[in-house]
C-alpha cells in the first residue's frame, strides 16, 4: 500500500537526522573515530544515578504534577537566580519537560501562529527546523558566518519581516561553540526594544559549559523579561542526555499557555528522571569539572587545526569546533564523506546546520583526548593525500563533479548502504 497521500506533508518532507547517519556510519568501522554526536562522553555522576535508584525503591513511579515536581521547579528557580539573576516563580513560571527538545516544541507551538517566521541566526542547531515546520511556522535563517558567528542589529533588520514572530538564539552555540558577547547582546537588546512584538526563545542548554566569565542571557534584561522564554536542562552539563529532562522558564502568562501543549503532549516528564535531575541540581561540581575538560580539549583541537591550516573561530563554550574547509575547494558533505571513507573519522558537514553552514565541518569534542589526537593525526594524512591527488591544486579535481573517478569511489550512499540525507 502506498502511504504517500496519507502522510502529512510537513512530516513526509522532513528527513531523519543527518548527524545520526554520519554517526551510524562511523560506528561501522572497528577503528572509527566518532566526532559527530553532541553527546557527553562522561557517565552520569554516581550520586545522580543513586537518587534515581532510590526513587524506584520508594515507588516514586507515578505521574508527577504535569508541570513537574515542585522541588525540582524550586531547584531550577534557584539555579536561574544564581546563574543569570532572573527570578522565576516555581509555581507558574517553570515547566519540567522531556528534555530541552520537548520544551522547544511546546514553546514554538504556543507562540508561533501558522505562517509566522522564526528568525534563526545561522549556522544553527538542526533540531529547530523540523519543530518550527511541524508547528506550521517558517524558519527564516540569516547568515552570521561572515561575522565570526556574531549577530548584529543590521542582520536582524534585514531578516525581519511583518511575519516575524520570534527570534531563536542559542548560547553557547551548537555547532559553532561561540557564545553571545556583551557587545552582541547590547545590539540584540537595542533591536528588540525597537520590535516589541518579537518573542525571544533563548536556548541555554549549554549555559554551564561556558569556558570563561559568566553566561549571558537576555532573560536577565528587565526590559525584555516578559517576552524571553528560556530553554534549559540537565542533558549536556550533567551528562544526562538519556534521562530526558529539560526546563522552560517564562512569565506566568506564557507558561499558562505553554503548559496546555505540554500537558496534552506528554502529561509530565518521567518521574524517576525528575528525581535524578533534582539531585543533579544540588551541586555544580561535576559540570565545572566536565566544562574544564571540554575546554582543554577545545583548546588542544583549536591549536592543532590551526597548525594544519584550517581557519577556525576559537570556541568559548559547548563542545564543538566549526572549522572552515572552504580552502579545500570541496563541499562540506564531500569533505566529511572523504574523511569518513579514507580515514574513518566521522564529523558532520556544515550543511547540516542550514545553507549558511556550507563551507564548514562540525567536530565534537565530546570524545576522549586520545580520539582527538588520533583525529588530528588522521587529518594530517588526509590533507597530504588531498595535496598529492591534486598536484597542489585541490579545487580542480573535486569541481570536476560526478565524472571524477575519485568522486564515484567516494559515493558513500551507495557503497556503504547507509542513506545519507540532507536537511
Ligand atoms: N538545544 C541544542 C542547542 C542542542 O544542541 C541540543 C542537543 O544537541 C538540544 C537543544 C536538545 O537537548 P535535549 O537533549 O535536552 O533535548
């Protein structure tokens, strides 16, 4: 039976995650180095796992309040006050969600009417696009790649239309590793003050993985507080991606509406995971340790990539580097595919993060130092191979397109039996 006409258009036209595809492919090699997925390589700290075990022992296995355990919302309120000096009432201004992802979904469904536009500074995390489309809204990307991934008021002016409903920001950023600077924040604030009808969705899932200084958030600006919706969670900083706990913090009027989506789509987040997250928020010792490890790795990889001749912006947070591969005259997908096939190193093509990510690759530092060192050694060999194949001129061979024998050999989608999809 053909299902073609019964599946909703917005679902049919959405591809599964390109990042997953690359990760699955590299896992197929015994000696593969997987630098694809944004997943901490640390284990969830023992005290957190113990709290979950205790919750099971005590039979805390039923639905919680739909908005989440009150103690957990209180802990999140405390965290928000401490980290960004923003005050949220645990009763009515905070929701516990199934990871940041479900929080984003509930928020976007709530604030975006059909046909409205969501401004996305790009390159940007590829998880937003389908959520926005599922809500019937339109992702409106604008390019930050030529400005070292910093947003300016001018860029926002160009991207804004009468359909603009909200601005979605992520700091620290995936895939670039950059953070919102003070200057940038001032520019954005000034612009928002001129556009009182624009909401801000501030994805702060990597807030605790800020390498230097304080994490900056628009939610701490009093003049904007009533229209900034903060998304956060324990997935990244506490190595808890599988527990699926996130938070939405926003003014009461907004949470009242977002709650309706949340309640009807999931009822509540998993009770056991909520007890684990409650324990997580009791201490920031582990996030600090992990953050310092990610920083060490980022600094190592940043310098190693520069030594190899890559142009790369120094990351200030999260666990990604986003070097340019433009000088090699290949598309980001071809570069990633060649690196996979030749060297068994998995990275993500920048094109996965919108068209403005083309010309870059994303390398995750959520991997051991040994793996990163091995990645650098293999990259060195890979670049030498490219040079040899080109006789010094890399661009010509790759631009000869589908007729190139080398390109055909590298047609991973056929030879590896894994569907490579673009999005
Ligand atoms: N936001 C950003 C910027 C991310 O990079 C990710 C995951 O990679 C998420 C949200 C999803 O977070 P969670 O696993 O808590 O749903």
